[in-house]
C-alpha cells in the first residue's frame, strides 16, 4: 500500500531532521538519514525550483566523467 503524500509541514520537518543529523554528525549523520528524510529533501529541492539545476549539474558531471575515461583509454 503506497504512503500518503507528505504535507508541507511534514516535508519541512523531515528535511530539517536530515539536515540536523548531517550538521551534527557529518558523514555518520548522513548515514543515519532515513528514506523519508531523503525524499523530503528531494521534494523540497524540487519545490524550491532547484531540481532542474541539480539534474543539469549531475548530467554534466556524468559527461565529464565519461569524457575523462575515454581520454585515459578506460573502457566503459
């Protein structure tokens, strides 16, 4: 059974919880972030309009990685 959609307040609280974990404990905190908190952070990024910017940066990084591997003669 699918989960019901998050309210705006739930999204902000879960994203805030994830940020607090990471701020407090660094990499260890990042490993303690739940799936719901990760989804809330992604939803917040999208709601703030930064989703396309993040996706573009990710894809440009992937292209750069492939180009560097080809230049080094690494088979992909």
